[in-house]
């Protein structure tokens, strides 16, 4: 028998003096929160070249690869680990309270990031540490925004509201690419000052306008053992995937590293312990019973497959554009980060077009056809990208990006609505956290898997291509061997950061100033390295896009099992 709960009475649905109804205030603030949280998940991708230059870190140094990966993935890892716990805290202490505190934490971390006090590795560690804190704030926002919207809107309007919110969240990952390019071209610290300014507005707005409208469960308790095993297990697994990308012991990747193996095995073992704990405690953090609801388990499984299919896509596309396509089309390496974000614009446009429309339609017709059709459309676009040559014509590429974005928009809003509609009102916070965990974990997993597959493809043919190309330019044999031995991940990240590494590599080999000027000009031109990369890179693309298409297609099959339109409170009344 449940203990009594404290009900926080809702205010009237509209405000005095002609202000907007409360539900629209909720939607606008939570949409700003989701947009800020997801923009900052990707804004560093394009800003990293300026950041690495400013704090004086060499992307080709093997020891510095881990700094780059943690700057990229640390934020997503923290959000994946914490969203369930923070959703549960929202159920216990108030979703608005936790959400509003998330704005404040996020803002404070943004200020600290802008005030980095040192350069080199000390500066990198400062940035990584405060990015993790920023991730805590982002997790507080992500964990509770969907639940707050679900509380504020009637069941038959939630699809539209959650559609707007989810499109803001998904589009934010790509808006972050363009914003990072534009702001870092001015000054890299501006990306954090802008986040801080927006965060201050959002914090003030949340504390002033939002209030609790749902029942708070003061009888709930924190599942400490569940939280501990889940956090340690997921952190160990995702961190192991992060380090598995890096070279180890003469290998191009780190999957033979004992620490990586221990992280994967230990992480999976802890997750198994977590599942056992959750079946034995009176008040588990991760309500496994929710997975008996067909719409809930199918929606979350489809979301995981979707996130894994598309999560690493933006990184692969950026490397493709920055490392090969843009230099071969006349762009200087230093300019490629900004233009890569601009050329990915059709992907964002697809989200913005499809998301709100699909959310509105899901209120009337349910999520099954829309979400399943969106995943199938994504699978087709992945196969279409597979058919493109490495040096493609942009109109065909832009069209595929547009339809990929439309497919993601068709899936995400209806799927989120179906998941949130399927659970009891007092479980919405933890349900929202579970949904965000599946999505964020899929993103981190995708980056690890896709990068690993791409590096595997590059390692098979890139050394030979470099050896042949440099030898043809009469580079001394010892320098050819030194450059060809560079791990592919170093070359890939140099391209990712908008740099041409051949100049520094030849200088390190001691031959840059011994070669004829015409040879140096050829080797460091915009076209020499991208031309060498194009063949090996295509081999990696084949594997990556085939896997993405398979994951999206499997997700579509899983989506079919969600059943018809299901709204928990309406079902309970029958």
C-alpha cells in the first residue's frame, strides 16, 4: 500500500493581465532548456580547433587524443549516467525544482569554462572538468523537461508540445555546429559567455514562472545501491569505449588495452548487478516494471537503435567534409570547421520541418506509422550516402541530409510522446530519465563504434596510400616510414580539427626544410592529403553507413511492436 503523497495544487491554467496560459510558458522555457543543453553537446565540435590552438595542444600528439575525446564525449557521458537519477529526484522533490536548479548549475559551469586560467594540459583538464559539471546541469534539464511538459499539457496535446521540445533538442545538436563555427571565428571563449548569458535568462525565467503541478512523492527514498552500480557500470562501459578508439601498444586502436577490457567486462558485470538490485529493493531507481508496458519498452528500444544509428553520423560527416571535400573544393583547412557546419544545414532543416508536424499528427493517429516510417526513411538515406562518391556533388548530398533530418524528426517527437503517455503520472520523471539515458548512451556508443570502424578501414589502406604518395614526391625513405606509421586516428582528428598535419609531420621527421620548395608546396597544398585520404576513407564509410542503415531498419521493426495509440490515464479510466 502506498504511503500518502503530498499534492502541490496547480495554479489556474491562465495568468492574470493577459499573460500566456501556463502550459505555453512551460513549453517555451523547457524548449529553451533543451535547446541550450543539446547545443552545448555539439558546440565544441566545431570550436575545438580554436580551443586547441589557444591552449596550445597538438592534436597529433598521442597523449592529447584523450583530451580531445573527453572534451567531446565527457558531457554526453555524464548526461547518460545521471538522467535517470535526476528524473527520480524530480519525482521526489519536484520536477520544476530540479529543472530550475539545472539551469543554475549549467550557467555557473559556463562562466567557469570561459575563465580557463591556464594553457596546455592544465587548461585542457580545467575545460574537461567544468564540461562534466556542465553535463550535470544539462542532465537536470534533460531529465525533467519532458515530464514537466507532460504534466502541463492535456493528453491529446502532448504530441505537439513534445514535438516542439524534441525538435529543439535534436536540432540543437546541429545548430551547435554552426554556432560553434561562427562564435569561435570571433573568439572561442564567446561560446561559453553566450551560454552563460542565455543560462542566466533561463534560470531567472524558470524560477519566476514555473511551478509544480504534479504530485510530489515524499514517501520515496533514494536507491543508493542501484544508483551506485548503475553509475559505475555505465561510466566504466562508456569510458572503455572512449579509450578503445585510441592507439595502444603498437595497435591502431586500444581494444587490447587491459584497462579497456576491464572497463567493458567490469561495466557489464556492474550493470548485471544493478538489474539484480532493482528487482529486490522496495523503491528502485530504474523501474523495471515499466518495461512490461509495450509502448514503453518498444519506444525506448527504438530510441536506442536510432541514437546509435545517427549519433556518430555528424562526426563522420564533419571529418568527410573537413578532411576531404571542402579542401578539394578550394577551402583552406583553417576555414573548414565553419563551412562544415554550414553545409550540414539541410540536416537541421529536416528536423525543423518534420518534428512539430509529426508531433501534431501523433496526437491524432499515434506514433507507430510515423516513427516506423521515419526510421525506414533514415535507413534509405544511409544507403544513399553509401552510393555517393567521396568527392560528391553537393545537391545530392544536401537532399540526402534533408531527408535524413526529416526521418529523424518523424521518429523522435511521436516516439517521445508515446513513451511519456504510456506511464503513470507519478513515474514520469523517472520515465523521462530512462528515455534520455537510452538516447544519450546510444550517442556515446555510436561515436565509439563508428570511429572504431572508420579507423579500422583507414588502417588497412591509409599507410600504403601515404607511403606511395610521399615516395612519388621523392621524400626520403626514413621520413616516409615515419609519416606512414602515424596512427590513423591522429590523421583523422587532425582533419576533424581543420588542420593539415603533413607540414608538422615532415618537420618532426627532419626533412621539411631539406625538400625543394615546390615539393613542400605540393605536399602541404589543399589537395595532396585529401586526395590520399579519399580512397582509404571510402572503405571506412562503406562499413559505417551499412551499419547505420541496419540499425535504423532494426529500429523500425522494433517500432512496429509498440501497439496502437496508448495513453495511460485514459486506459486507467476504462
